[in-house]
C-alpha cells in the first residue's frame, strides 16, 4: 500500500521433477503458498504495521481495544497485500526487465496474471468488509482510498510518467497512520496528520537509496526514477532536504502531548538519519562511488525506532 521499499525476496522453490510424488505434492503446496505470499510483499506490510500500532496507541492515550487492534492489523495487512498483489499484476511487463523484481511470481510464471488479479481483488474485498463491519466509515474509506491510490494513481500513472513518483507515491505509504487513528477516534487530528507527514517525508530518501542501487534496472524498464533522470548529486541533495523535513515533522509532534520519552529519541534518531543522508550527498559531490544501502537500512531503523518511541510515550 505504499512505495515503501524492500530488497528482493528469495525465489520461489520449485520441486525437482525426479522427487517422489508425496514430496512433490507437499513442495508444490508450499511453493504455491509462497508464491501468493510473495505477491503481497510481506516485508513492506510489516513496516506499514510498525507505524499503525503506535498511531492507534497515541490516539487512545494508551493501549486501545485489543479486538480493534487485531481488526485493524488484519484488515490493514489484507489491504496492503491486495495493493501489492495488484501492483505485481500491473507491473508484470516491467518486472521481467529488472533484476530487483525478476524473481517475482508473475515474472517467473509461478502464478498466472489472472490468478494474481483475482487474488488481489479478493483480498481488497475481504479487507473492506472487515474494516466496514468492525471499525467505522472513515477508517474504511481511508483503507479503500489507499489501495486505489497505490494501484491506480501511483502504479499506473505516477511511476511510469514522472520523476516525482516517489514523492507523491508516498501518500499511500503514510495512510496507515491515518487509518489507525481514525479507527480509534472516528476522526483525524493534528497528531495524526503530523505522523502522516513524518512517514510521507521519510519515504523519498528511503526509496532514493534503493533506486540508486537499482538505477540501471529502472533505466532498462523505462521508469523515470530520480536517479535515472537526474544526477546523483541532485538525488543526494534532495535526500538531505527530505530528511531535514522529516526531522522537522517529528519534532513538531512533540508538543502534542508527547514527553521527553519521545522527544529525545526523535532528535537523536533524526540527527543520525541526517548524518547518513549528508554522507551520501558528500559521496556524490566528490564524484565517488555512491554507496546507498547504508542509508536505506538506517532509514528503516529510524522509522521503526521513532514509532516505537511514540508507542512507549503513549503507554507511559
């Protein structure tokens, strides 16, 4: 349900032709399950949930109803899985051209395009029903909107037409915090929008790092990611700018009922994130080989620890 990135998943295991029939049957079941699970991009789903739970805790001023949390986590996971499966269906023409995505189920023909489409639509329908029955209209509409935005606006349009795809594609990646807040309160407030801003502004430097690594892939597929159409110096500078804006949004959340338990980590983590972005920019300015994956991995750690701090502050 976002442009949140993950490194390539391992290939789906195909049982050898000479394996015993019983072994082949068991391996076939596992292979089919693994293929459909891979369509949902579970690593991305995990990161989305990391932001949803703390948002719900902050909205509730503690631990919300366990039942509601389970519904939102299950519904959100299904929605994100649906969006990702439909993304794989739409992008099947370019996935085969890119090393990063060449092992996805549709690229290796372990799942048919029709099956992937049906799978994604079913997940979306189940998620919508679950959210509609057990949460409220706002959380449900936000969930539907996030799936539609990711597949219709980002995947079909932005990704293939503009170098700002990563920036505006971040809308759906930041949506889970709004969904979680709305599920608890039935509305939206400034803290929800500030958490949305944190995730939205965090996504460009996070994904730029991966796009630098797979720059040749995107160029081969004709996808105008920023590192493909602009210099690495420009990419590095934008990364620094977005990290500074992310830090500003994180600090702006502090006065809204947050204590030093959140505020101090927000500053420290932000400075560490900024250090990595500046280092990447400095490499590009000096004309050195840019090594982006350290910033990519640190950006994931940053977001995780920042939202853990939100959760802990909300509980205490």
